[in-house]
RNA sequence: GGGCCGCUAGCUCAACUGGCAGAGCAGCUGACUCUUAAUCAGCAGGUUACAGGUUCGAUUCCUGUGCGGCUCACCA
C-alpha cells in the first residue's frame, strides 16, 4: 500500500489512515488500574486463587512479535516492562487487524485484560481490549545495542533514557541522593532556603561569571557563581542553620569534571567552625551512601572507596611535604618557593602568588592520590578571602577541601565574620584583579555592611552534587550525571 | 585555545593498498494462535557530516569548516 521508504512518512500515512477510520491517535486520557509493576505484583499475590486479576494498564510498545493470528508484545511504563498477548479470537478480527496495521514500535497503548503465566513462565496480560494512546512518528533506536552515539545521547537524552537502562538508574540514583540529603539536614534542624540566582555583585568563589541584563531596571546582573554571601546574610538574620541546593553558573572551560551550570549544596551553621563541618560532611555522605547504595563502600573507576567515618585529615602543609619534600613554611614567599621548585625540578606551572603556587603544587602532586575520603586542612590566606584566619598561623585560614576518588568534592571554612578583616581581604583581591586575575573576588560593600551588623561564629560548607553523583554512579564524566549537559548549539534543526 | 581520534541507511557497525558502498536490527510484502534478540521467504532503504583539492576513479589520500569524544592548558 505504502511504498515510501522513509519510516516517518510511513507512520504519518498510518496516522492519516487511522484518523480517516475514526480513530483518534492522541486521546486525552486512559484510566489505568495498575502500573506495570503493580500488575506483576498483583498476579504474584493472586497465584493459587481461582480468578486471575484483570488489569487496565498502559505503556510504550518496546517489542512486537507477530505470529499470524496471535501476537506477543512488551510494553514499558515508568515502573517496569510487562508482556501482553493478543489473540484474534480474543479481541476480534477487526481489532486484531488494527493492532497489526496501526501500531508501530514506540507507540503508546492502553490495554485491559487478565493476567496469566505463559509456558515459559512470564507473567503476561491476555488482552481483551486495547486502544492507541499516542502514535510515534520516528523510529526508536535499535533494541539490542541501544543508543551509543554520545552526542545523540546528550542532545536527545529522552532516547538515551528510553533505551539505556543504566542511564535511567544513574539519574534515579542522583535524585535519591538529593532526597536523602534533604532528609538528613532537615532532621538536624537545617532550614532549606532559596536565594537569588540573579545578583548585582557575584561572589563567594573564584570564577568568571555570566552576565545578563534586566531591561526594565536597565541593570546588568550576574548569574550566581555561588550562594555563599546570601546564605551568610541569613545567618546574620538569625536563621542559624540554613542550606540551599541550587544551580551555580561559572563562565569557564567545559571538561569531564566541569559543566558551566552545576548543582551545589551549601550549608551554614551558626556557632560552628570548620571542624564541625568536617563531621557534618562525613556523616552526611555516609548517611546518603547507606540510604541510596545500601553500603558505605563504593567503587569509583576501579578504586574501592570507603566512606565510613572518620575520614583522614591532613594539613595542606603536611600533604605537600609528604608528596614533594617541600616544607612550604620554609619558603614563605613566592620567589623562594619558585626557587625551591626549580631546584627539585618539579613539573608545576609557575603562579604569580604564594597561595596560588602552593595550591598548584597540591593539585599536581597530592590531589590525584587522594582516593580514600580525605580532608585537606588549612589553606593559604591569599586564595581564601572569605575564610577566618588561623589564630596561630597568620598566613593560613581555617579552611578545608575534601577529596574522594581523586575528585575535588567540596570546600568549607570557619567563616570570616570580622568586617574590618573582610574589607582588607577584598582590597587584596582588588589588587589581584588589577594584576589581571579575572577570577579575583570583587569588592562587595553591601556584604561588608551586612557583616558590620554582626555575624556569629559560623561554619560553612559547599559541595558539588554532580561530582558526588559521579562517585555514587561510577561515572567518569560529569555529563553522565547531568540530564542535559551544556553542548555547543547545533545549527539547523 | 592546543594535540589526538571520530562522523558511512532510522539505530549498531563493515568496506584490504584508492577500484561496483554492505550486514544485523528497525521498515515494507507474504506465511505463522505460547513468543521473548521469535522464526521463515522476498523487497526497499545512502548527498559516506559539509566545502574544496589530487586522481581515469575518493568512504578511503590532502586542505579547510562543522559537531562530538578523549587529553593538555584553563578551572580554589
């Protein structure tokens, strides 16, 4: 009848034929009594009884096997896959023809029928009646190999989710992680809040921002690079325990570990310091792992990682000493440190400031080795403009980052609450900005004013949900845990 | 931004040293009332990412462009 080779054309033609015959291919509703999973469970529960359960359920046709006047097919909904069995002598000649000629793989079907077990043991619906719920115009990816083309998987994630089961599991795991985190924090009296994404001054991290413009206000606004300064305003306002899970935006390079928009969890707790934040991190990660994975051990890229507290704690000073034999305290300025690096012919990029150079040494020689969960403590002051000084070490601040599976996962400090010190730090950053550091923290007078009203001693913490999801799902690329990762827009359709 | 690799039918992949662009699944026609990667017989399906160049002849070699992957740089 139809001799066109294009599958979309063929399906469009079927659609027209159906409409001409009075069949609406996109009806408004179909009421189900059971999901696929519920139907399967209902049958198991009823086994041994006389009457098999009758169910109305619906799903997408994922496989069809026609054998003359009887057909098997599998339908899939969000809960499971279930087999259906259509017989001409059960549904009638006309209806059976409609099934064979009107339906294609991928179409949605609603069925009603009784459950039984086939000879091979599969619980199946013997269909008494059925109807089309939605016609598909494009063929689905292939049933054995699924969809492997990475670009198509990201650009058309719906196809990836549809045919690649592990992908579905990954994103379900991610959502469960976030749910478990909320529960953990809520139970401890933390209040979930929402702060602005559009900010007149960006801050709270070192990164270049996205800029946008509000037409009516005729004002440039920045997409936030972190939530920090607004959450700390809430601490000033007397909300002693707050957290936010939200999207941050950084106008930087894209890699397997960086997406321009990513999700961060930030937590602030009054009357706490960075030691308390370490306990919070290890307890939270452990609880989430137990809840979501059912264990505190996970495998990441071939490494076994144990999240059971307590985690290892090491100062940045000790970690670098161990890895490079450099005692950074003996080289307290950038020139002598450069000199020492040269003497040892270490392969690290030269950085303009002491703190950045220390960090570079750390990134190069220490971080990749941090497979088991590790807190690295006491960072250089000049790269930490929002953290409180260490009382006994004026070049350092009470700050830690933590690492799992070699990934940098999060950052925390005893928050700087001295408004005069904060102003000095911003002035330092201003100099770095003038020296061409595009990621230096901008001066924020409104933040200093808030601090002058008084902020209690506070511990603050931020960590990347995406990186955590990578670890929990053993994904090597951040794009595997972001439903729609940022890609270059493709010209045309 | 640099380097390396990839782009062939709707999907997954072949095509030797430059010599007729092919298979499986999906599709179409037919057979088949317990199949499950159903089976059997037949048919159709291509701007080889795009634009140039070399050549009698280019999927193949060269140049450029686009998109993607990995990686380096960058990124607390």
